[in-house]
């Protein structure tokens, strides 16, 4: 449940905080429920409570909310106003830089605890330079961590990086290995990449 700091405040102005007796899992579950109901402000409160206690799912969810501008109050920063207006876009305006950095902070905390989607997300961010300096080697590191946990898209992306020699030494054998692992999980993009590699480097009879 949420508790108010002051009974004198109206419901709209009261600063609401999660009941400290609740576990991080319970706080995160309440955040999920608020998200499903479209109550993003309260979802941020719940997710932040669990995220600050080190719960990786909440860290990932909170990062995603910052990236999408969901539940971020206008008075947090002027940039947040623009973030809210562009909520369904991938943070492309200059005014949203702070939002992306905050998202990356929470994603990194989750990824460092082994959250597979956060690891894959950091790989994409580092590969494309979305709000952070582009770093192919760092991208490959996060893709590898997710790929080793069985993330099909991360396996495909790591295969691409070996194929192109981006962030890792160029290695057709490693590219084929990761593409094959991804294909086994039904990834069509990996299947296409594998076919292209086989056409470019046909096996000798």
C-alpha cells in the first residue's frame, strides 16, 4: 500500500511512499499493476522503491519508464516535459538526454545483476550510441552476457559483430556458431545471416 507523508495534503498533492514493510518483490508487483492500469506516477514510486533496494526487475522497469517518459513529473526537470510529449518515440530530442542517461543507469544496475533483457538493451544502446558514447566493444560484452543466457536476438547480434569485426576480432567461425544458436530458437534474421555467410564462404566438396 502507499502511505502519505502528511494527512494535511490533498490526495493530488500528497507525497506518496510505499509501505516500508513490503518486500521489493511486492513493491515491483504493485508497480506492474499500476502500469497495467495506466497509473504511471504511482508505478514510478513503486519501481523506484524496489530498484533502490537492488531489485533488478524494478531497475529495468524504472529505466524503461524513464526512456518512455512515463510517470515522470514535470517539475523533475524541464527536459521531462519534452520527454512526456515524445513518450512513444525513442528519446530522439536533445531535451531528452537526461532521460536516457537515467534510463541507462537503471538498466546497467539490472544488467550487472544478470537481467537478460537489460543486458541486451545495453548492448543495443552501446552499439548504436543511443544517448551514450558509441562503444562496439562494450556492446559486444553485453550482447555476449545475454547470449550466453540464451537470448536469441543477442546471439544474432553477437554473430553480426563477429561477422563484421565490430568490437571483437573478425571471426567467421564464431559468427556461424552464434547464428546457429539463434536459429535454433527460431530467429529469422539469424537464418538470413547464416545463409548469406554460407553463400559467401561455400564449403569445399
